[in-house]
C-alpha cells in the first residue's frame, strides 16, 4: 500500500479530505503543519514571526523528509511545501500525490469563514482574492507535478474509486 500526499493551496481541503480518506483506507492521517508545530513547540504564525519564512521552509523540508515511504499514511502537506527545495520530488517518492485544485474565489470564502490571521503568507494582502490568485499561479508549476489533479469539491467515495487502481 502506498502513501497518499495531498497538495494544494491553503484551505483547499487537504486536512478535511485527508482525515476522511485515511479513515476509509485504514491509514494514519498526518498533517505536516502539526508535525512542524510539535517539533518547534509553537504555532506556524508565531514561527513565521519569530524566525521568518526561510527558517520555516527549512524546518518544513527537514520534517517532510523524515516521513518514510510505505508507511500507510495520508499526508496533508502545507500549501507551500511542494514549492521549496526538492520537496515535490520527495513528495512524489513518498507515494501517490494528489493536487486539490480549488479556484481562488472558493478559497477566499473558506478562509473568510475561518479567519486569515493564521495564514502568514497572506498577511498584509490588500485583496485576499488577488493575493490567492497570484499565489496559486506562482505555485501551479509545482502542484501540477502531482500524480493526480482533482478540481473543486471532492467526495471521498469518488476519490477512493480514482485511487483504487493506483493502490
């Protein structure tokens, strides 16, 4: 059985879908941001403020690479994880990578419902939709390297059908 790694923008549903998928497959769910917070003993926004994005990205890459292939996990990566160092290559070596492609307008609604204060890469953005559209375009070359791309709202049963021949 192969690991499954979910990639995509913040609020694209990686954690929500990942938990459901892990339950359905009897895999362990792992959230990369939670591993970083445990390792650093602080939350992501505080880590960004205190040590900066470069330190965060180095830590993120190190912790990602501590995850072993064939460990039967569904991993929710951070939104920027695939875009730094050789992280996308490592993600692809871990198992099946899936890009959750959600339009910027939908991301805006989700983020507004949950608050953008905990999204350091959006701090200071005049327009949330413009910032997300720009960030999505910047990250698309990395996300598009995923084994599968799924658009919009994803149902777990549909995802299981898509994954069945790949597992």
